[in-house]
């Protein structure tokens, strides 16, 4: 009880800020708070001087004001509908955007207002955002429902506590039923692509081969999938160039080089000059190309789509048409809060695409009456275990031209380096990749072991020079989910062994990079001064710490990737959707998020889910074209 209370108090102190958005503890732990560059960006612009010269100065002024507005707010503002206004105002806004609404006055309503469109997309992340963009550019009217809120660039806090509340599912406070795995998932316009760490890794070839051969999914060997991978990477501006590397990644790279371990550059969807460690709190300048800066922008610019933030889809509507063997999707019922009262709207659509994420899609399908037994099963979490190394400011981390002593653990691009030394890419395809996390003070304090008040005080004082690296397992084990608050997951023994192998490499990498002290997050809180111990003592420490169990709640295990809970397949007995992403039970109902992954992926999933959603959207476009032809024919 005392330990739990201590954790809560520490997190509370770390998160709280005063009226200036500052915290009295930050100076002591070497933390600057929000990105200093962000404060400069948000200085109010001086009013531009108007001129009366001939040649369209008013137009130029208006264009400049429009550009300034987009720079500070973001490019989606023209496509956002504020649903939390009087019904007539909402209906007028939707109708003005080309979405007819049938509504009644609040006093006399007997049924909810009905919005009509070609396609309704539930979720705006890497799946839903891509699907919406493809469909809208093809000329179809697309309505996007997003449970989370929209955080404009100039309305970001870049603070840990507020961001967790505003942009993460369940305020960032999610875990499996036994608390064995802490789960992080985005819940905002753009979904996970808004708060992820920029890694943009293509589907590994050994995974493509497994999905094609073992799971008989021809899609992943097709030209369409290759086109999709190329297209999404081009759209996001994916590259591997690095101008300057942050502390965590420099440590990982240096340690691997010293030990002869393989280390590669991680492709990313933010520019090489993007030296920012706050991307997990939203992108301050739009340089990270998530769906809110790419595919959803395409949708808005096409004039064929709008986004309704703050709306939760409650049920997919479907009915049996004459002559059909299965039901056909006809739309969605969604809910939101207006002036403290729950309001309900309906959407009538020709097709319905669910992309609420692997944690929320299964619950929506089940609430909608789907009975396929694979819905909510086969949930993979990519379990992560971390190790840390303390690097005093004078510690040499790299050649003289790199000033490692000036770097701080929370600065710089979050992910630029990766090692596959225990990934098993050349063998079974199941192992663990080694990467780096984003840890600001609150999360740092949560994962660090609590031994005593003095001990955690010492660890927090070293926060800014404590580098973290982690092992991420491609998990064979899986769990079940009925809702985000009801996740059952037990790590498989093979996955635990792969993480243990990864942990051994983590400790060696940190030591080889020049760490003074190294340790793990195990509750015993053991650490060792690498500079003072014998090689025998070092080897014993590494062996003991890397052999500790990871399934007994003694070491924090985390998950930032969830997948597989409505997996794709060729048989309804073993899968929830077919290769087009369409559910086996309901015609015209598609799933386009990480829940369709046939297995765990083993690397960051953004590119893969976008590519799958692209393929699904292309299939939906063909369906809508056929429907249009059938309508004309009758």
C-alpha cells in the first residue's frame, strides 16, 4: 500500500504545473518542461501591415493570413465539424459540406438526426485516416468519426499529464487485467500517428513470406501491396537520414558498434533536422507526417470529407436485404455529450469502415451483433522490457566531434537506431528488436523501481543523463479483449525467453557505450557501477538480471503496439475478416486497422497498417463504383 501511494504521489508531483506551465522539481532533475522551441513558435504574430498598392494586395494579405493560420493551427481546420453545438448549427455545417442531414427540433424529436454519406469511417489514425483519404480523393463523400479530440498545433501543451488526458486512450492509464503489461494507445485526431515516435519501417520480408505462405494471404505478395508500401512511404516522406542523434540513440549505436552487434538507421516520417523529443505529445510544427498532416489533409482538400471529433461509435447498423445470404451494413450510431447530456446521431452510408484500433474495434463489432469467435481474440502486444544506463556529463560517449556531455535523455528524435542482434529475422522470425523509448519525468518515475524515498530521489536527479533502451518481442503468445478496460494477456514462455535474451544485450550495450551505472526496472532495483567492478562481477550481474522472470509482475512490461484482435484470413473459422478487410458476417462492413494483422509484426506497425488500409480502401472504391453503376442501371 505504501509503495503504491508513493508511486501515485511521485507521478502527481511530476505531472503538476503552475500557471506558467512549470514545475518546481524540473530544475532539480534537469528537465526543461515543454520544448523551448515550441514556446517561441507560439509567440503571437504581429499584425501584418496592409498595403493599398495595385495588383491584388488584399488577396496577398488574405493568403498570408490563411497560411499563418494553417501554420499555427494545422491544415485540418476547414474539415472539422464541432458536433457540440445546437443541432441546427451542426446540421447546417454538415449540409454546407455536402452531407445532407435529416433532423427534428430538440423539443419534438422522436428519432436521432440522420447524416447521409457514401462512407463512414470510425477512427482517424493510420488505418482510418488512409481509408478516408483514398475514398475522398476517389470522389466519394466520407464522414470520419473520431472518439478523441482535435489538438491544434497552437493548442498543444507538450506536457506529460495534460497530453495523457487529452490524446491517449483512457488518459494513458491502461493495463492488462493482471497489470502485467502497461498499455499505451493514441486517442485523438490522427490516432497513434499523432503521438507515435516516427518510426516508419516497412513490413519485413520474413513476415510477408509468413503471411503469404502459412496464412495463404495472397494480398501481401501482390503488386497492390507493393504499390501500397511505396505510396504510404512517399506520402509520409519516409527517409533514414540523420543530422544529429539524441542521447538514447547515440548510446545504442555506440554500444552496438563497440560490441560488433548489427545496428541500422530507422526510417522515419519526420525530417532529418527534426531534433525533437516531444513527438509523443503531438507535433508542434507538422513536420511529423502522421495522418493528420497527410491523408486526412487530402480528404479535406478534396472537398469530400469532414471529421467529427469527440464522437464515439456505439453500434454498426446492418440488415438483411432480399436475396442476400448475409446482412449488409447501412451505417453507424454514434454518441457524444452536449451540455452534460448524451446525444445520439445516426449515419446512413453505403459502406462502413471500422478503424478504431485493436483495443476498441472488437468491442464495437460485438456490440453490433457480430458473432465471429475470432473477434477479440489473438491480441498481440509487442511486449517491451527496458534497461537503463547512467552517463555522467563528463562521460565520453563518442568521438570528440560529438559533444555527448551536452545531450539530455529526453531530447532529440525518439528513434533513429535499431539493432536486430536477437531479432531472429534470419531464423524463425520471432525474437526481439532493440530500440529506444521516449521517457519524460512522469513515465520515467513509473517504470523505475521504488526502493526508498532517497533512492528514487537519486534516480530522479540523474533523469536527464539516464539513457534507456529496450527489447521489443514479436510475441507468439496472445490475449483476448472485449473493451480497452478488459484486456486479458499472458506472455508466452518463448516470448519471455526472447526478452531475456534482449535484456542481456541491453545491459552489455549500455556498458560498452560508456555507462557508469547500469540496471533494469526489476523491483529489486539492483544496479552496478561498471567502472568499479571486475569483469567477473559484471558478467554475474548481467547473467542474474537478464534471467529474472518477466511474467511475475516483478518487472514493468509495456506495450505501445496492439494488433491481431480481428485478424485477416481465408477462413471464417480462424479469422474475422477476409483479404479485402471485409467482415465475414456483414457485407459492406470493413476493418482497416492493426486488428487485422494475421500475427504480431515484430516492428513498428505504422507503415504496415497504412499499406493494408490503402489496399482495403482500393477494394471499397471498386465496391462503391459497382453500387453507383447498379443505381444508374435501375
